[in-house]
C-alpha cells in the first residue's frame, strides 16, 4: 500500500524552489458565479477525435500550456508520462485548478479534463486543443461543480 505523504500548506512552502511565484490573493474563495448561484468551479470533459501529435510529450506539454494561458490560468507545473508503446498521460497544475490529458495516438483520441475556478474561462482552452492537435472534432460536456452557499 502506498505511503501517504503529508502536505505542508504553510505559506512559505506554497511556492517551492523551481516553481513560479504566484501572487497571494486577498481571499482563498475562488468561486464561479452563474445565474446568481456560486459554484466551486467549471469542469469540462473534452473528447478529442482525429488528433495528431498525441504521442509527443513535448508537443502535448506545449498544447496544455497554451490552453491554460488562453483560458487566463496560471501554470504552476506540468507532469507528463509517455507509455510504451504509445500514449501520454499527464496534468497541468494551475493556480486555478488543473488540466489533465490521456491519449490514444493510434485511435487519434484524447480525453481531457479542464477544471477551473475564479475568473478563468475554461471554454477558451478549446481553441488551443483544436489547433495544437490539428482537429475540429471536439466534444465538450460542461459540469458546474460543487454548488456552495
């Protein structure tokens, strides 16, 4: 059984060396408001078909970074793993949440999750996915997560 590692959330440890500094904000309440209701965030489930360059970790990293920037998010780190014989899985950790990806290159398919809170617009990341993976065949399901009081 894997050993759990405790997380140190003291302010001085939130931006370890080698990671970009993120400006502290006045509050930790980064909600999304829609039609008078407050949510923890917007979660897009993205199915991408007919994609290219889905087995190239360097390319996938660039696309994830471009998608985050397009949505107005701050990239903290990106961690990707290339499988043998093919496929890439990974996550871009954002100050505003995350983008994850799992690819099946032979099928030209990628499954992405885009979860963001605050002032970011996760829908703006879609153009970067289409351009970066050279396809127009993208299907999106939106979920509003965690209605909060």
